[in-house]
């Protein structure tokens, strides 16, 4: 496939596509990434134009990406460097959208993202979540209301034997049903119809939850919901009272702000119909109820005329059928005798199609099962009720079947296809919501308007230590126990804040959640109101997450931003900020102490930076141990420290410095003394600037350093010599012999007394740079490798740097630097030749070589004097000054 065709396909893809190069910092960690190529869908999905991004870094295109909670750069960097792929969904703070992203690396350092915008889907999930929580809260809230008391009163004053209690959603749709009865016998008679038994121990107040019986009982009372408040046809009353064989049916509607919240359906004994101004009506008016009477008429429909009246007035479908049996009396078919218009509308079967015909003629695929059910009712007189799906008609029906006389059966049907579809939708929505809620990565708690817990997802259970069963109905404060991390005091209830202010709130910083077992976790996130369709506040949803890892990272970042990484003391940024903050009248007098570590460069050059770091750490510990807890101690430079002392005068500062210096006398690092030069200055008046005091303390410190530094460096050199001697007694003996031979050759040359002293010291120190050479190289018993020889050659330069730190050693430092130069210019480190090489260096070169040859070495035994003298003579004029070799051989060695 050619490149143009590939690009065309890529540009037409509905997925966003972007090709990137990862950018690393100096520590080889991902710090940014650059756009190489994007497609058309990238522009559509992000709102970013190709011309705006190609060749640019993400930090240039979206500067806020570094402030995002999700670390895009780290994730993409890991894929680009280590390979592999990853697929995830994530919200982009910078673009304010949800994306489903797949990222993979075609080669190291590069990565490709393919993504789609899922913002709408995520929003739908959120809306579904709110709807589900709202519905659950409505049901729970109504169940916990005082409807029980109203029911008790109605049972008492009406002498009713049976009550069904129905709740609604605010749009008027039926939601759930409870059944409450005042008489066990009547209740059992009613409930036998649906196969439910009341718990004898809990009588008379044993509400039966709708989940157990709603498929049957909701159907039975459906017509009452539709007719409440309207003129009730007597035939409807007849059917209901006929079904129970009792007296009058009464509907009591529960109204609030002209919205029906629910109703009570009472079946009363005969003669107990409500009269105007009766006690029931008065009671109803007092509690804000609406009363609808349905008066008893004739009990049983017996004539065809009554059936025809029923046919014309009844809103439900009604059909009268005659059962057909075989010779053995078994039902095999049934014939349509009469039906109402509603039956035609509900079933879609017209009068011409079915009147006088059998069901198998009209619907040949009717299952034998239904004929048997209807036949049993027609032959036994025992009614039945159920919900069923008719495959022939493709509809769901709510069905009541009873027998007005033996051999016939009447069927009352209602088309519940839409309700079934709605129930399925609600079920699917709840299942989807449940799955979403359980799989979401944050803890979620939903509470009602009284702050009682309704729902916890699995993450919330894990973080709080409470299970759903344990927490449900508990106060949110009991389950969600939060305190202030800094004070340990209990935090204000975030749910109550939402209930009081009706707005989203963020949890306060430094919030700690204490779980049921006492585990403490830092958390973050928010609480938001839940509202119904009318905008009424019905509860609160609390979303939170474990903040431990993020807090740990933030604490580390905060610590590093204010602390020196080596010593753990504060850094210059923090010191300057505190100096500015504390620079007030009430903190006067305020003293600044500055200290500079003596000989740090010398120690770094000699022993390496690791030893220098040990020294800096040691100084930090001494300062911290000697100062007060609230004093500000900071490392403000490589070898500089500052101490800020509010409400402290110069006398106290001098005492502190003396205490620090006394502590340092007993401390050593690798047998080296710890020495710091101090200076201080005190601000006594607000007119004095902090910069002035800082500068004054610094000048005083450097003044003291002029006296402290040289003597300390001298002690360091002494320590170095001692260290070399301790490390290799052979080197100590070699240095002493070289020193003596240098003096002897100097005397043979008749140099002045000053030069003789110089040669003596120079001979002792000529190999001081070997302190920095590894022992395994110095003491190697075999030949040196090229790398090891290179290390050995460095000792002359190292010795020069060590001795150069002491003023009166500058001249000897130069001699040490050149003591391996050759007469012919082929030496090191600078390749000097002939007389340009200082005389002491030329002298040392000869005597150093002679002693090396005539002494035992780690890699060979000593050579004879004769051999050494021949080697000096042989190399005179090339490696050695020929004149000095002649004097050395004839006037020093021969003697």
C-alpha cells in the first residue's frame, strides 16, 4: 500500500489518530511529548487544528496538562519507552471531554494514540445514575413516612377489613404496592387469590412488599388508579365487590401540591359508605386527603343485558366465552359469545373475526395450556388472574378469569405491553446503573433528604469498612467519619452542607476518613444534590476516593520544594520566604547566622564528592542538634548554611555559634576535622532591610574565613599525608627517601638554604595526589591496564589541586604538577621540555625513578644499584636532565 493511500484511509477514519515523539529530561524521564502527525478526526474530536499542533509539544498546545490529575505524559512515556499497549477511558481536564484511548508504540521513543469521544455516553451514565438514585430515594422516603399511622386510623374509623396502599412516582405512574389488613380472616381471603400468607406473629401490621406480589395485585387495582376522582360505573364496583364478596370500595388519594403521591384502597363492610360530613371525611380534610366513594350496587351480573351494559361502559377489555369439551369432559376449545369494544381495541380482534367462532378457528396456534386454564375456571368456578404474553397477538396482557356460571368464563384483560416495556427499560437501566456504580473506581454513597444512607458501592464499602446491609438507614455521619488531618477534630458533615445550601461542594483539604476498623485514609472529592423532576432536593450523592498515594506524592514534592535533598534542612527558597514572613516588628531583634564549610573543595578534589557530601550532612546534623526547634536552618549554597533566629540578639547568637563550634571539635569525617567559619548580624530596627542584615552577616563570615581557612587546609594536608602513610607504609618510606635524596642532590648542586627546605618538603609531598587513587591500583601485583595507568597519571594533577588551596604551598604545588615531565617533552601532564621544567621537578624526577628501581614494589622485587645507575645514564637527555644525572651519579650515589 503506497503512502498516499495509507494517509487517505487514515484521514477518513472516524477515530482520532495522533503520532507522537516522547521527550525526556536530563534524568531520562518523560517530561513532554511532541506531535508528529494527526488526522482529520483528531481535529474534530479535540477542537485542535493540525496547523496548531504539528511540531509542537503538548505543553505548548495545552499548558494546563501538567496540572491535570491524570498524568498523560507518564502513561504515554512508559508505553513509548517500554513498548506494549494500553486501552482506557479518561476525562481530559484540558479539553473538558471524555475519551476512549488506545495507545501503543511502533518503535522506542514514539507512540500512537487512537481515540474516540465518549463524553455523551459518560453523561448519559451520569444522568442514569441520578435518575436511579432519585427513584430509590423516593421509594425509600415514602416507605419511611407516617403513612402507617394514616392507615391505622382509616382501618379504625371506617371498620374496613382490608386496605391496599399504592405509591406513585411524581409523573403519576404506579410504582409499588403494600397490602395492610385489619382482619386476619379477610386479609387471608384476599391474599389467597395471589398465593400470599401473612405472618401470624406480626399481625396486624405486616406490610407485604410489592416485590413479592406486584405482578398480580398491581393488576387487580389498576382500574382504581385510572378511575380515582371520576364517576365510577356501577359495573366496576360490581366486579370488585363480587371478587371479594364484601361491601363497598373506597379510594383515598394522597395529594401534595396538586400532585398525587399515592392512594389507599379500602374494602368496607356493607352499610359503611362515607356520608357527607362523616368522621372519615372530616379526618381526611384534616390530613389533606381526597375521598372518592364507590357505592355498592347489585352483586353479580346475571343477564345478557347486564353484560352488554358492561361491554359499553367498561374501559378494560371483557369477553364472555363458552368452553367446549370432548366426550370425556376435557376442555378442547372455547367459543367467543360476547365482548366489549375495549376488548376489540386491546386485542386487535374485530367482531366480524371472532363472534361465534372458536379460539382455534381465530387463533389456530393457541396453546392447549390456555384452553386447559380457562376450562378449569369455567368448570370449577374458581377464578384465576395472571399476566401473560400472547405470541399470537404479540402483546402482554393483565388477565382476570372468572366463571359467571358453569360452562362459561369471562375474561377481563388490559394491554400492559407498554408497561412491560417500561418495566424492562427500568430494569435494564437499574442493572446498567448497578453495574456502573459497582465498577466505578471511586467510592459512592447516596443518602436521602434526612441524611440516611441508601446506597454504598464496593469501593465505598472498602474505604468505610461498612457493608451495604450494615450502613443502609444509618446516619451518614456514623458511616462516613471524617476528621481534619492537622487538628484531629471532626469535619463538618458535607452532606448537611449540601442539604442546607443546595449546591455542589468540594471536600476540605486535609480530610481523613476513619473506617469502621479505625484505619485512617486521606480522601478527596465532592458531594452533590439529587433532585427530582420538579427540582426538589431529595438526597445527596457523595463521591470520594483514596488520596493516599497522590497525597504521598504531593507531600514529597512539597518537601523537596522546601528542603535540601542532601541534608534534609530547608533550602534557600524556603529560607528567603521565611525571612520575608518573619521580618516584622514583633520578631525583633532578629539575628541571621551564616556559615561556610572550610575545605569542602579540597576534600571533594582529594577524597571525592561522596566524602564531601558526608561532611555537609554531618554539618547539617550538628547545626540541627544545637539550635532550637523553631529556628530556621537552611543550606543556602554548596557549602553555605544560614540560621534565622527571630527574637534573638547578638549575644545569644554568639553563644549558639560557640556551642556549635564546641560540638564540631568532637566530630570527624574519614579522620578529617569538621570546620565551619561563621558570621552573624542582628536587625534591631524596622528601618534596617533584611538584605542589609543578610549581607552584613555574609561579610562577617568571609572575614572570619580568611583566618580559619588556611589553618584548616593545612590540617587537611597533614591528614592526607597521614592517610597515605596509613594506607601504604611503603609509600611513606618512599616519600622519606625521595625527600632525603632531593636534599642531597640540592646540596651537591650548592643551591641556597631556602631551596634545600623546599626540596625536603617537596620530596615528602610529591606523591600526595595518590590519596585519590584506588588501593587496588596502587598495590596491583601485575602490569597496569591502559585505564589503570591513566588513573595513576592523574596523581600529579590531584596533588597540585590539593596543595594549591594553601597559600604558602603554591610554589610546591607547581613542582608536584611537573615532577613527571620529561627532558625530551614526552612526559605528563603538560609535555614541558628541557629547562622550562622547574629545577625541583627535574631533581625529583631523577631521584624518584632511582628509588623506585632500587626498592621493592608490589609487582616486582628491588633492582640493583648498578642496574638503576645504568638506566639513569641510558635515559639521560631523553627522560632526565643529563647534567643533573651526572651530578647525581658522581656526587650523590658514589658517595
